[in-house]
C-alpha cells in the first residue's frame, strides 16, 4: 500500500478509468491530455504500459464504470 492507503490495483483502476473515459468522450488522445496523464502516472507511480494492460484485462468492467460515471 502507498502512504495514501491505495493498493497498486486501486491506482491502476483509477488511472485506467481516467484514460478510458477521456478516450470515450474525446474519441482520441491528444497532446494536452497526454501531458496531464503523464503527471497522473508519475503521481501514482505507474507506467502507461501497466495502465494499458489493465485496460485490456478489465475492459468490460472499466467501460461499465465509465458509463456509470465512476
């Protein structure tokens, strides 16, 4: 656990939802989002590859969460 009490799984899920929700709304990834998202990844101590793998492994669950507004 991190000092904030979140597990790596929690952090991956949060970052995955941020990325997937943006992709769903914008239909693409742009430079502005990528800059902000890079900071999010740094703060969460994650890599984009880890987040992308998490999205692949949990796609349906994450899409549902995005549609429900989680």
